[in-house]
């Protein structure tokens, strides 16, 4: 089954939705305009129930099939939030919000799921119920976690859940997926080092926190190179080094380091947290300084369930003719929280050539819309077939 003809007919309309969302990006949980548009459209489509305020600003629409012999409910999830990036695409529909843009394609994800919802509400060619899930705050806010903590799965009786993300560099409209661990756990850390500030001409009278912090930055790389098994995946990145003084002639009293740790297993995650704290505190102490470490476990490893992954790949093959095995991704994805609560799978759809996600020149490719919508619709029609 190739791309559904109905989505070719709806392509221009869905593209217009996507570009309107692109012009008006919203960050984290502040997706008030986007959520309102989603709720309005789901209501207009004739969804049987539209619920707002799940996970603060999330939206869930329920679509009942033409029959319901088994009480099955499938969840389909798209993310809605943008990134705090100044857009540099130059397109006519570029962001009108300074310092915010849809640099990850969530505008495309939302538009594609809206397109699928419109089709499913029109046809209802399935047995059971579909919950279309529109989530805020994927980009670091944990919106998926908050929707789950609002008891979304039990409230709507969701038994399986599926997600999708566009992927620049993959052929347009193609698909890739992998079972098991797929996206990394993403933790964040904040290390506050305190020494003894003073005049740059008299370092012997200070405990130089810039030197201490520099040693810590280098030492943290040994977590991956000397503590973790070389076959394990781990990335430790110090992304911010900020001193309490900005003067040329002052040795600062304090330095704050910030960064992320990305891992693919609970054991390596535990190792990284333990070693990061020990290294920071040990090195600081050896210089006579102190270290205060704040380590926050953020998104868990996103793990695709085997049966649902096989099914998602079969559907992708029906739509696109093939579905490749995706590589491991060290980026984080808070769909992981939903996959911890229910079996399901997450797939990548090719965005064609162009800038990578989280880049100011990135733009979702609207030509991927029919394939993405078709995959959503086929997930439902194949997983919840109407009895012949």
C-alpha cells in the first residue's frame, strides 16, 4: 500500500497548517496558541472527545472506529514545542517570534498527526479507538512525563503508543527504526566550584578555581575513556564554563560548569553519575577548593518494544516500500516516558537533504507529509482491522 490518495488531496491544506505553526513557534509548556489550534481542528474534524490541559498544555483527541468489538485503544503522539533559536532560513513563513523557531520539525509532526486525525475521523475504518496525543515541552521540559503523570494512559485506556520524528539526511519519505534501546538517556549536571579569589598578580594567595575547573573538565572525559567499558555508549559534555568574575585581573572565587551525560543503559548511567561526583569533589579537594554537584536524571533511555517495532516497520514498508534499521541515537527523546508505561515504537521518517535539526537553517520538508500521514493512518487500520 503506497501513500494514501487522500493525503495527496489534503497535502496543500496540511502544509498550510504546518507553515502557520512554523510562523508562531512556542516554547516548552507555553504552547497555548498551538494547543488551541489543535483542539479546534480536532473538534472540527468530528473527534468524539477532545481533552485539553493534559500535562499542562497537552491535547488528546479520541476517535472511535466504526466498530469496537475488543475495546482496543492505540495512542499516536506528536510533539508541539519549538526551540529557543533565532531562525535563519529566509523562508516566507519564517518565525515571527524573535529567538524562537521550529528547528526540530515539531510543526511538521503536529501537522502530520492532524492530517491523520482528519482522515481517521472521516473514514473510521478501524475497530476500536484512537487517541491522538499532542504533547508540549519535548525539548527539555519533560512534557511526555507530565502527560503520563496526569494518568493519560489509564484515563483513555491506551494500550499501545506510537511516535515519529523527521530525520534530515535520510531520503525523503523513507523510514528507519530499531528495536530495544534507541535514543539515549539524557542527564544534566551543574558543578559549582569554590576556591579563594584574589588578584591575578598574586596567585599564591588564591585557590584558583579556573585551574581547578579546567582539571575537572579534562578529568570528566575519563569517565568514557577509562571508567566505562569501551563497547558501551556514553557521552559526557561540558557545555558551559562560567566564572564569577569577568575582569582581566581577578582570579574568580567561583566557577560553574554545566553539561550533559548521555548513556544507553541503567548500569552506565549509574556509573557516570557516581564518577562525575567523585571526580569533581576529589579534584576540587586536592586543590583546597570545594565542589557542589547537582546531577539531575532527565529523560530515560527510549526503548522500542520488539513486537510493536516489527509492526511499525511492516507498516512503513507498506507505505514506502522499505524500512531500514536505524542507528543508535545519543540524543534524548521524552517519548521514552510513554514507552515506559505502554508498549509501542518510535520511527524516523526521512526529511531529505538539508540542515540538521536544532540548526537555525533547518526546515521541515513538507513533501514528507503524505508519507508521514499515511504511516499514522496505516498503524491504526492495520493494528485495529475491521472484521470482514
